[in-house]
C-alpha cells in the first residue's frame, strides 16, 4: 500500500491524533543523476528531482494531501482553489478520493490541456474565468472568506508544510543538502517550502549544508525580479504565468537567507532547456519545470563557477501535462511507411 507523505513524515507535519491518514502515493519521487548536461554546466554532480512522478503529475500533491487531511480534520466538506492548472488537478484528485466536492477557478485559455483534462476526469466543478490567474486568486480568496469552503492554494499553510518534504527527500538521498537548488517560481510557494525543508533538515542535524536557493521566473511574468506587479503576465510556461505572487515576501526571505537569487529566463531559454532535458537526459517535463535548468544554464554561461558543487534542479511537473507544446518539437525522424519489412529496412539503411 502507498505510504505517502502523511504517514512517512507525520512527526514533521502539523498532524494530530484526529488527522485522517491517507495517500494517493505522493512523494518518494526519483532523484535522477545527470549524465550529459552536468558537463555543459561544469558542476561536480547534477541531479533532477522528478516531481512529475507524483500521482497527478506535479509537486502539488505533497502539499495537497496535507491540506485536504487538515480540512477533513476540521470538519470541512468542500474545497476550492485558483490555479494555473496543476493545483486544480491535484485538489480535484484528493477531493474525489475523499468524497468531497472541489471547485477550481482557472484562467480561461491559459491552462495546459492535460491539466484541464485531469480536472474534468476527477469530476471537479470547473470555473473558467475571463481573466488572469491573479483575478482567479482574488475571487477564490473572497469566496472562501464568505463561505465555509476550504481554500487549498499555497496560502493555506498546510500546503507548504507538505511541500517541504521534497527537501527532506533530497537530503536523505544525497546524505546531505546540495550546494545549489534551481527551481521555477510562479506563486513562490514551492521555493518557500523547499527553504523551510532545508532549514529544518539543518536544525535537525541531518545536514550541515544549507543550499543557495536559485529561483527562476519567466521573463514575461517576473514581478519579483522586476520589483513590481505585472498586470498582464505572458509566457509559454502557463504554470508560472503569475503577475502578483502570493508568497512574494517569503520568496525574498528564502533568497536572502540562503544567499541565492531570483532571476528570470526567456521563453526561448525555457524551450531550449525543455527540449534538452528530454533529448539529452530522458526527462520529459512541462515547460515551467524547465525554467530551473534554463536558469542553471544561464548562470553557468554568465560565469557562475560550479566546480566541485552539487546541484539539484527541481523538475516540478510532467511533460504530458502540456501535449500541445510537446507537439511543437521537431521530430528527429518521423516518416510514414507501408506495413512492409523491406520498406522499413531500406529506410533504416539495412536493406
Ligand atoms: C509545474 O497550479 O501555481 O512558485 O496553480 O505547476 O509554488 O507557484 C502552479 C505552479 C512550478 C510554480 N512548476 O510553483 C498552480 C500553480 C509547475 C507549476 C510552479 C507551478 P510556485
């Protein structure tokens, strides 16, 4: 039976004897060692934390299982979230598992097709808002303030508690924290959660290293980098198309306390990293996730010396989330043949 985040980390989460323990199999995701890109960026060891291997295909499940368990413990019987897609898929899945209705409020036309398909399949109430994620977020804040509906966005503190367990896993697997963590930034919950997790690991004496947190926004949706709200955020990486991040201040704290940075990468940088991860390392992620590697490549090219350093890139979501973008990749070889061995052999130069 799937153990999951609640059972495995119960001593480090805000659970009580009354918190229900359940799991869809979240957490315990692979840390894959780079074989090719490691040489390009010049670090000692490079790893990819594959959060797309969670049950709904993104890191959101780690925090969602805690938020939903705490909601049930408090007698909650209805969930709601605003989302660029992955939070809605995760909330809808845990809502379905626990038998409570989930309302997801998403920006119309800016959710990747796989994510919307998940929310449909899990049976959520889907509200397509004629506006941005930031509009959806304001709506859900107001809605859940007025009505007894549990808000399961990352401003719900239980979400970040669950998400910090990814940092624990990295420390456990490597035997210590890495020197650098590269991570995409949208609403800035995840960078906050990882920093919490690494600090806790340090204080629990599981590691003597505290990594530099290197967060990356998309250039068309980079309010933290620019120091101002972006009213019309735009990027191919719809997951991080956020103009006014909910955890803005906490992300700055993570950056400053860790001696890291929050920077931005262009959509071209993101697409290059997205294709490179799949074709050079066998790791197929969604575009927002590739912002971590795009950031690493950007800083390595700009002269960041990573000699002797251990680096982890957080790969936050699965490539199948965004099939439309994946179909824009130019195939190395895709031709049509008759069902005939001679034709196949000839094409392969074996005839
Ligand atoms: C794949 O689903 O905000 O900085 O509503 O789906 O914690 O927001 C998703 C965010 C990175 C950014 N990678 O994390 C949502 C949502 C992927 C994501 C992020 C998201 P945060």
